[in-house]
C-alpha cells in the first residue's frame, strides 16, 4: 500500500492521544505517502498532538472545536492557505454527556440529545461542506461508527441514536457529493480501549463477550481500523461510496 496516497493531503479530526482511532488512521495515511494535517479539540489536547506529530515528518497540527462554526471556518482557511487542495478528510469524533450515556435511555435530556447530535453528527455535515471546495480532484471522506446504531447496546443510549443518524448522513452526503467525485463512507469498528471507551461501565465484560461471539474469536486491533481507513481513502476503494464497512472481526453477522 505504501505510495498509494503519494501527493495527497489528508486532514484528520479526533486525535486525543496515541490510542485514538484517528491516530491509527493518521499513521496509516502517512505511511501510504499522504501529507497529514491533524486537528485537536482544544489547547490541552494540542500539547499532546504536537508531540505526537513529530513522528510524522511534514505533518502539521491545528486546533478546531467542531461545535463552533467560526473555528471550522478558520481551520479551512488555514488549510487552503497551507495546502491549497485537499483529498482526504477523516472524522473520528463522538461525544455524549456522561449522564446520558450511563443512565436509562428513556431519561435522555433535550440538551444531552442536542449536544450529542451536534458534536457527533452535524459536525460531519459542516466539515464535508467546508472541505468540498478544496477537494478539486475529488476526495474521500470517512467517519467512525458503531454497531449500537443498529442494535441496542446497553448504556450506549443516545450515542446509538446519533450513530444511526451519522450512518444516514453518510448516505445523504454521498448522494450530494458524488457528482464532485467525493466519496463518503463509514467504518463500524468493534470495541477498542480508547479514551472514549475508558470509564464506560462494563467495557471489560463487553470486550470479553466480543471475543467469545466474534467469528475470528478476538477483538479488533486499532491498526486494522487504520488500514481500512487507508483503503477507503485510496483509489483502491474508488467504487465504494455511502457504505458502512464493519471492522469488527465479524461480530455483527452473528444472531446468537
Ligand atoms: P477518542 O477519545 O480517542 O476520540 C474521540 C475524539 O473526539 C477525541 O479526539 C476528542 O477530542 C474528539 N472530540 C469530541 N468532541 C469534540 C469537539 N467538540 N470538537 C473536536 N473534537 C472533539 O476515542 P475513539 O474511540 O478513538 O473515538 C473516535 C470515534 O470512533 C468516535 O466517533 C467513536 O464513536 C468511534 N468508535 C469508537 C469505538 C471504540 O470502541 N473505541 C468503536 C466504534 C466507533
Ligand atoms: O462511541 C463510543 C463512545 C463515545 C463516547 C464516549 C464517552 C465517554 C466520556 C461518547 N461520549 C462520551 N462521553 C463521556 O463523557 N464507543 C463506540 C465506545 C463505546 O461506548 C459505549 C460502548 C462502546 C463500545 C457505551 C456503552 C456501551 C458500549
């Protein structure tokens, strides 16, 4: 795969630390020859991001809180100034207020629902709209989803509803942007121990259940998500758009 993204520029959203799925995708894209821009949510996470990108020669980092339109506008003018064109956008962002993740779904607050959908779903629409004019040669947009969009996962709650909306958003964006040769896809990853998974009650048991039920008999490695990200970013996937690709060791196909 090395070299398949030579001459391409990619912007990656959602790097919090070395365990982030976004970081694995960024490393894969870089190894395939892409020039990388990494964005981070706030100054606190920026310190770590600046440290990490030292291992990706030529990479740069930018701050962008995706719940803020002005920050999105500022970021894309910085990207236009520095790179001119853009080929790949990776959206690896999800957030729900703690209270709405751990309680009963029926108790989801109006504000919790709004924040979850704003950060986890609307942001993809806003980023796709801002990126499209820079994707002059066509492009590939990818986002991260989870099986809780389709099946009830205890505790995933409003995030599951947001992931269902995210997967529908992928299809509507793919239809809108296909004429500009921009593809839009999602990776549905099995459970991975990242910052976003830490502190989730019963996550260890979930990993065990996954290992027991998945056809491959193990959990998914973050690098396997990274390599699928490289595939979706590259011309190897040129006929694929609007899809949700599972990288979960087959867990989702099982009925029992
Ligand atoms: P992570 O905590 O490393 O990444 C989540 C990222 O979202 C962080 O970098 C955080 O800074 C960013 N973020 C949150 N709010 C933001 C905002 N307002 N502006 C900008 N950035 C913001 O955890 P992760 O597991 O790598 O999660 C990445 C994606 O993968 C999420 O969409 C998550 O739902 C999805 N996913 C995770 C798993 C898993 O088990 N870890 C499985 C399937 C899908
Ligand atoms: O998408 C996710 C988790 C995303 C997430 C995590 C947090 C923790 C901290 C979103 N918002 C927050 N808010 C916080 O305050 N995953 C796919 C990982 C995950 O989360 C679960 C899971 C799995 C898997 C929650 C319940 C059940 C399964």
